[in-house]
């Protein structure tokens, strides 16, 4: 199986309705953080604003549920409401068909039709679905992205609870399939606990046997890292010599660990302020061309809300952002699909099996036929 990006088909702005469309209206912000009445809220789809006759401008670095701010030199910026300042010019219009000078393009990528008949069985992703093709398709995608994209992984702590899963993910990092990572405090805490003590939440990561004083292990890991001042210091001193976090530091992969109300510790690198965490997460989400979320419903939803369905490349080409949600729960895995994403795929399995199977398949592809 070979991979090729789907072709983007821009709107035809010569059609009568779009050719006669008015220019986009803008209004000044009267109060910090408050958009003017009739503001336009962005979606996950490619959106064009009519700035001058015949000049339809595609939004870049978009995300859903934001507003469009126009700079003094005409540049368009998609920003959260909290970033608005008095005097900013914000795009207006609730109609998305061009009649307000705004066109939301929902059919830019023409993906192959998966359902040839009006009535068919098993059209939704469930625990009964087969995923062999999905693994092969993802493998070809990751091979492409390793050379020409930015793969952002969003991890829940379950990945750190299993020896083989940790080892498989470390190999993914070292082999170039990870360009960025988002997680909460729990994932790095338990990965570092495993590196220091061979446990996760006080249980051995291979045999799952509880150890004496096990309930102290993750707290001891947190306390040790807090005393050293950083994860990088623990790696440089040789205290942490293996694991997911070690591989990230070793390969200089950017990561964001976002705090939550329930955190213990937390680790020194955890961003405790929710909006500061959102800002740093979005900085990586903007770079992503593929996002893979593993067993973390809240972080999956958060990242999905930050990532549009498309990305404008440096040469002006437009490509889709692929989004995978992997979870044992049908509800969690389908959550992003339900928001209307064009490219979200759900794979229903435990994340330990997913990572091990995926890495094994990529290794076989790297070694070639007959390996």
C-alpha cells in the first residue's frame, strides 16, 4: 500500500453567487475580551473571507469556536475571545455561503466513498469493526509524515502502565514517528515512576504485582523530580535512563504537560495555568499534520477543538490534518467524529495493543519484504 495526500479542490469563486458576494464586514471591539454583535465564529473547515473584489483570503492556523481579527496591514488572525482588545477589528456574519462575504468550504477534500449502497451493515465504528486496513493505512501515512509532516501524539497514562507498550513507543520516538507530544501530569509521572522503580501506581509494569509501599512510588517519583528541578536534569544526571520521557528529551521532541485540578505534585514541567497550557498546546497543534490520541478523552477533545481539518503549507498548498482517536470506549473514540471532523478515525482497542501492533507493522515496513 502506498500513500498519497488527497487533492484539495478550492471553491469556484467565478460562480454567480460568489462573484457577486459582498466584502466581509468588520467591526471594532468596544471592550477587551468581548466580540462585537454578529461576530463570525470559525469552524474546523477551510474558510475564505472576501477582502477586496475577487480577493478571497483563506484562513490559516484556524481552530473552531474563535473569531477572525484583521490586522492593520490586512493580515487575518484566528484568535480566542480572551485575546480581543479594544479597537481590534473582528469579522462579522452568521451566513457561511458567501452572502456575508464569508465562505465555509466543507467539500474541499473528496475522500473516497466508503458506502456503495444506501443500506449496508456495520457502517459505524464499533468494537465489532475490523481494523486491519486502518493499521496498514496509518502505517503508510506515518511513513509519509516522518519525511514531510508533523505527527502530534496525545497520550493518556495507560501507555506507561505496560512494559511492552512503553518500549514500543520509545522505538516510535527514536525512529522518527513522533514530532510532538501532549499529555497531562499523569503520563510523565507514571513513566518516570517506571523508569525509577519499575512500577506504575505501585504495580510492576510487566507482572502487575503490587510492591511493598507501592502507593508511595509515584509520589516519590514526583518528589525526586521536583527536588532536581526538571526532567532534563534527571536525564542528564543519569537518574532516568529509559522510558518515554527519556526518549523525548534525548531526541529533543517538544512536549506539553498540561495540569488539571486533580494533579498531585505536579512535575516541574507541568503547565499549571489552564490558559497558558492551552496556548502552549495550540502552538504544537498548529504544526500538526497528523494527530494520534491514545486513551485520554479530555485531552483528545481539547486537541480536537484546537486542530482544524486542514493545514496551509509553506508553498500555499492545502492538505488535510488526519486525526486518530484510539480508546477502548466507543463513546470516547467517537467523540471527535461527532463534532463533524472530516478526517477523524476511531480505532477501538486498548492502547497497549495498539502501540505494539503499530510499531511492529512499521518495523516490518522499514525492513522490507522478506524481513
